[in-house]
C-alpha cells in the first residue's frame, strides 16, 4: 500500500535499552493513544482522525499480535543466554 492509498507515513528504527517503556492511555470519549519511550525519543500511535474504524481495530489487533510475537522471540533468545545480558547463541548482536 502506498502513502497515497492509506495516508500513513513514517519510518522509525527504535533500539530500546533498559530505559524503554510502553503504555496505552485510554479516554472515555476519544480513541486511545499507544506510546513508547526510549532515551529521549517518544513514539505515539493513534488512529488517523481519532476514528475507531474497522481498519483501526484490525491494525490494533495486528499490532498486539506482532508485539506478542516479538516478546515470545525475545524470551526464547533470553533462555539461550547464560544471564540474559550476553548475546544469544548464534547471534552477531550484542
């Protein structure tokens, strides 16, 4: 999908250290805002136009599913290390 079709735009690479956090602010009469902090950078995710559309719900479900997949993979790799603070077996990443 191109920018002109869906209206979304951005490219962000977040390398989160021990200072990273994520949250979701909910409100009684408008859509929620999901956010992440790492260092001096903050990322907010909210539906375009503050509309709880079917597409926004589908995106939120996909985001949650992929975040769970991310957590599962990190947990798997953490179990491969001696103390969780060293690189995973077979990994070039520190």
